[in-house]
């Protein structure tokens, strides 16, 4: 089976990001600089993010089974949450080590070797980010585009680390190592909190604003055939799949086939509007008062009122 350009791009991103991380970790090991450690921690974020995204893409191609009837993509939210927690912990450790070095002295060494290693990693990430941005835009894949922007952001943290090491090399202004390291630590902790928020929002089925806008824009257009209106729209996005549910009201005396054909047409329009893997469920209703249409459900065995669902 032919591999998609987006999946190939993410695979390349993962491999190259591991190489970049190795250079940065080596740079930290040689120099003992907390700034270099902070830059390496940012690359750890990137490697983990790419790994989870790639894993999510692999899971998305795995069909649902008897145990996981809605697929396997929600594991992405759990994975991202763990990643966010690890990142925040790393930020706290960097701050602690930076303060300790400030209080008890620095042991910086071989700064130019660190400059070459971290600078080389920055050049690699710039080339990788440019490639990912090109592929993402060609394929209209926001996952790849997002990965590209994160990669290019990593270039800036590397540039900051290189400038810091050069300043220390030629001025012996050692305290700058702690200042920049703590600043970068707060930045990666902020990134970690964003990942935690993404995880919680996903597990709680929070609305995706971009998806919601695309769906409502499509539903604001003229409805197909005998369809009069829609209501009770609900949707959630898990990984690469968006699940859409809605009720559609049809004119009186329309045949089941005609109503189904119109509903299928709307389903196709919604899939094209979201531009992702989309599963649409449309509940067909005849024209009339909504409560009367669902009158049969009034004595159904429910702990919550049916209005919450219909």
C-alpha cells in the first residue's frame, strides 16, 4: 500500500528530530550549560510530539474492533497529557539546577564545541521545518503544518542558546546561563501546560472551534431537497476523526428513499467541509412539533431528561 506524503513527512521529521536532539544533548554534556539543557528539553518536547502524532496516524488506519468500536484514536489525548506532565517536570528541574548553579558556582567548559553542535542542530531543524511546511501546504494537512511550525520555533530556541554561549565565551558573564535557562524553562513549561489543556479538552470532548466553524458554515447554506431544517447538532474530534450528529426535519409525505438521499448528500457536504476523516449520523424527523415527534420516548428509562440528548 502506498504511503501518504504526510505520513512520510512525519516519519522523516521523527528521525531527523532524534538526530537534532542527540546533537543538543551532546552539546549539554560537553558544556555543562543549563541553557543548552533547556534547548535540549525543547527538542524532547518536539520528538515526543512528533512520535505521538505519528502513532496517532498509525492508529487511525487501524480499523475498529469488538472492544474498540469507535476506533483507537482517543489514546492520543492520554499520551499528550503524559507528555505535558513530563515537560513541566523537566522545566522545574531546569529551574532548580539553574538556581543551584547561581548559588554554588558554574562549571561551564568547551563552549565553542557547544555552539557548533547546537548551531548544527538549528540548521538541521530549519531545513526540516521548511520541508514539512512545503509538504503540509501541498497536502492541506494541518498536522504536518503544525509540526513544521513547531520545528521552526525550535530553531529560535537554538539560536538563543548559541548567542548565550557566545556571549559567555567572550565576556565571562556566567549568570546569563541561568537567566536564559530559566526563561526557556518557563517557555517549555508553558508548552507543557498547553499540552495538558489539549489532553483534558480532548478527553472531555470539548468543541474544536475550527471544525465547528466549518460545519456551521456548511449548514448555513441551502439544505438539500426536501430537508427543511436541522437542529441538535453535536460533534467531537478525536485524533484525525470527527464525529457529527444532527437531526434533520423533512417535509410531510416525503418518501424514506428521498429523505435518505437528501441526508446522504448533506453527509457528503459535511465530510468535504471538514476535510478530514468524518463520520456523520443524521436522525431523520418528519415535519411537526419536536416534542410531539418524540412523544413515544417520554416514558423511556432514563436518569437524565431526554432533552439532554434529543
